[in-house]
C-alpha cells in the first residue's frame, strides 16, 4: 500500500521479473505495471537502479543506470503519476532519499496522521505522546527545554521515544554544557503519514497553546 514516511533506501533483495521483452522494445505501458507492483510492496524508497533491475531494464542493480534505462523508468513513473492525477488517486510516486516511493498527497496527511496516531497511542503513554509533540514542534530542543514545558522530568520518556525510533539526537546546543539536542526521525514522519515536517498541523489547528 502507499507509504508516507521514511527516507532510508530499501536494502531488501528484489527478484527481477522473468519473461520480459528486451528493454529497447518496452514502452511506458509495458513498464508501468511492474514499476507500480514493486513500489506497492516496498516499505522503503527503492533506488532507481534496484527498481530498474527488478523490472528487467538492467541486469545488475549495483551497476550505473544507463541513460536509456533511466529515461524509460522516468517516463513510466511520469505516466503513472499522470494516471493517478487523472483518476483522482490519493497518492503519487515521489523521489525520496534517492529512491522512488508511493506516497499519499499532502491533503490527506491529517487523515493518515490521525489513523497512525491511534496506533501510536496504543503503544505510547500520554506522557510520551506529549513529549513527542513538544519535540516535533520545537526541534531541535534540549531535554531541559522539554522538561520546562512539561514541568516534569522526561529522561525515561525520551529513552522510550528513542527506542521506538521516533526521536533521535541531532547534535549539541551551542551553550554552557553543550546539552544534547533532540529531534524527530524519518520513522516519525512515516508513522504519522507526513511527507515532511511542513505537513504538521499548525499549533492553532491542533487547538493547543502556543
């Protein structure tokens, strides 16, 4: 199914399709179905060479993608996106972290986020969800800043969020003691169905205090 987050390339092996016509004789229509099938089952962005090898455009996914194969792949993806737009689909193929991935359109981000938040809420405590929201909107942010906003210690909560790969260390602040800065991860975007942090609802839209 279409995905919206994570920007790490898929390292899983993809088995090339068999019995495909020579790449030179294959049209965008020939390639569209195989391209779509691979992206539908991939849970991470698929690098162009890996995708080209999977659909039989090239033999070795580790080789440099030849210009003709790259052009064929680009045209097939453009044709698919045109079809998605014409038929009012809620997703399209985007380039993410150097690979291709099916992603929902920005206008559906809140619906996906609401669905994903239900799942996250079942795994995280209220304190963890509150802390995650502070980090998402204030990042990069120090532990002291988070605790100042929440009014309680959050060391264990931060560890839980990092264990769930929703929060990561983004560096150190240029201030006394060089405290650690925390921010959200690509896994956070994927979990909440966001293409980028720009898709987060504004504070006013959430009904929360600034």
